[in-house]
C-alpha cells in the first residue's frame, strides 16, 4: 500500500489543488486518513477551506475511537477519489481544534503537492523522448494548437504544449476532438475531455491530463494496439538500441499518409504483435471493490453523507443531461461505490434513509432507492454467488434508470406509476435518446442498459419505451420494473408531506399480475418481512411506532415510538428495544391517517 501512495502524476499548482478540494467538498467525497505506522485508517469529510490561512478543515473522523491517532502530531496520509482517479497527499499533520460547543475539527495545511493516480487496470505507456507523436486539438477560441503525446493508455493520455496555454485550455466537461499524427503520417482521430491543465514554469510547457470519451469498439482496439506498440518500441530501444526490424511501422518516418480511421492492412510487424485483450469497459467504470476492501481495521463512511453525496451526483447528472453536456459518469460511479460501502457497513440504516422523500428531490432519492434495493435484492437472493462489483453496478444502474424523466415538464416531481398519453409520448422519446447516449459511453455496464431500457416496461406490452412483452424482457428488466414500482407506490404524498406505506404498494402490485413479475414481488415481500424497515406498526399499548431494526429473520427488534392512538396526537419520538419491552406488534398501520412523516426515519437509532 505504501508504494502506491507516491504513484501517479505530481500536482504542484496551488490553483489546481484548490479547485480539486473545492469539488471534493461540494460532492461530500469521503477522505481516508492513514496515520503512519498504525495500520489503521479513519474517514473524514472536508467541511471548509480557509483560503486566508491556507488550511483544510476536516470534520471529526470516524470511527471516533481512533481520533487520538490524529492528535499526537503524527504524520498522516490523505487519500480520496476525484473523477475516478485517486488523489493522495503524504506527510500531512493535523491540528485538533475544539469549538465552544465542544465540536472537534481538524485543521490541515493546504497540501503543496498532490499525487494524482489514474486508477485504471490498463497500462500507461510512455512515449520515448526521441519519438515525436504530434497532437492537435482546438483551444477555447477553436484555434488549432499543436503539441505532442507524452503517454497513453486505453482510457486516456497526457499531452505537452509549448508555452503557457492555461488560459486557452481549461478542464471541463465538453469533449474536444483530438488528432494524433504519427511519424509515418498516419492519423488517429479521437475525442477527449481535459481533466487537468498545468503550466510548468521551469520547462515553459503546459501539460494536459486527458480522458478519452465516446470511443467505439474500433477506436478502442486501435488505441490498445498503439499502447502495445509503444511498449514494444520502448523495449526495443532499451534492449536493442532501436533495431529498425523491431520498430512498429507507425513510428517509421514515411512519405505516404495512412489514415487509421480507414482500413489499414496488417504488416508482418503488426501481425506479430499481441494486443492486450480489450477490457470490459474502462476501469473507471469497473472499479474493483478490492481496492477499498472493508476490512475490520478500515474506517467506516458516514452513511448519511454517502446518501447526500449520491443526491448531489444525481443532480449533476440531470443538469448535464438537460444542458446536453457530457454526463459526469465517474462522479455517479463514485457515489455508487460509497453507497455500497455504506450498505456493507450498515445495510438497515441505509435502507431507512432511502425510504425518506422530499418534494424537490423525489426523482433523485427514488433513483438512489431503486439502486440500493436492486443490490439488496440480488445480494440476498444470490448470497453465495454475488460479487461486490456486481452490486456496485446495480446501484449505479439505479442512479441512471430514470434520468429521462428529468427532461419532461415537472419530471423531477413525478410521483405516479402511470402517465398521461402526452407525457408518456414525451418520455418515450427522451428514453430512446438517453439509452443511445449511455450506449455510446465506453464501459457502461450491461446491467445499466438493460435496467434503463426495461424498468418502465410491463409484461403485457403496455410499458415504455418499446412496449415489450414478458417473452421479450430480460429477467433483470422484470426485477427492475418491480423494484421501481415498489418504491414509487410505497410513498404517499399528502400536502407536500411524504408517508412510507409499503403495504399499500404490495397490494397495488399484486393486483396487476399481467403487468409486473409476480415472482419478483413475492421475493421482495419475503426479503422485506411482514413489517418492513420504516413501516408504521400498531402496538399493544395503542401507540404507533416505526420499524427501525430487524433481526436475521426480518422480525422487528427496535422501534421508534411516535404517536398515541388514545390521545390521537404525536409525541416526542422515543426509541425502544422491542425484546426488552412488554409490548407486542399487532398490525401494520396507515401512516397517512396519523400524519407520520417518513422524515422521522432520518436520525439513527438511539438506544
């Protein structure tokens, strides 16, 4: 682990470092803190950036019983994710500050350097010094500028330009056309997004870190072959002094132009190479949980912040979709990754958070709930087979499945399972466009495409967007439709307040067996239990409570008492252990009649 801490590109620009930390703060990204020589880690969140004092202010770390590791002047390592890449700062020291209210924060000097590691499985091949591969792309004024390729992987590259171009080139979400021109005059046209732009005053050069976008299968194959050629060329010059017989044909200067976008005949040199197998999507999109395994000594995440971070990611996805910009897929994947960590840490509390709703955030919170429910369902049904990365893909798919609704009028507040003919026609068109857009993004999980295409379809062919029937639907599509309906119908809206009533959803879903997959519904019922988490129950003393915890058999163990039927009034909430009381649950109760809001689930269990 220590070796990986210093890998990656070194960033020393104060402006760029501040920009990165501001985005980390805005996105509520968890920061892992690793005290030197302890073997333990903690998790904190950036709550403020003091630009005047040049300090980062971190919240009290989790778990709290490890905070003493930050208070003895010990050298620390900070680590977080940023657009799918790992940021690391070493040799950091924190100062504990206690407020008048007794709240502890940690003040850390703004790092003067960061290590920026592109967390990809693909090899990043360097371009040797004497090999000139020209790079051409437009600046902010659409004037073409010329530079050179410095290194390359199947997912991105680094470019070098003469002079200070930080005003003409800036990181952004809009893809730019890139043309690579090789010594033999062959050209390769791609699209990229600028992730980092930094000027080196000593060398008087501008360096750009880039991520490729919207590569088709043929382009990915050509880039993979080029990475292999660069590796072979490097080895040839190190071992054989640049033997012409071992130099890839692209790197031999020639007079005739060959365009790589056209069909290129294989030469003996090319035929003898063995390109790396094409990966199932970029490793940004297939992040392995093993990189952040939740072992006993690992620090927990703040589950509420993981949920809030996912809401922010959803809002950014919707904003980009509405403005026809590139979708911030890496941010959504990081949100899915942190939701999975939260689920592994405390499944039941995360499920409770997904059962709350607000009028302004309904679509965002619904999408998070669908993703978590899908992962939860599959994890329980296939406990001996499922892998963490599969669950992460399902959560990510849930985040994406209803994005098209944000493009119809008042779609973010849409709370109905069925739509009018006009709204259905609008949604159908937007769904087709969204699916096509997602399909063009390299490495989008197959699950995401299936769930986005089929979560609104119905067994009888009455659904959207294609009117597929039971025989045409994928099993995952049938499950997604059931989960989507379950979450939508479980929430009742009365005067802008939201009430969680899963029994109502089950009754409605079982009444339309010609539309929803009955087996999936019954599995959901069994998994949620007779008294699901968050549901309202009537007790033997004529009080109402919310189910806050269940045992391994889905039987309630802890309740939050909130309402007296005898007095027909609410009272300050009180959490109890059902097993330690003389109370018994008599039945489920309708929360609407008693005005019991789902917001009462927000606070963690207090016992």
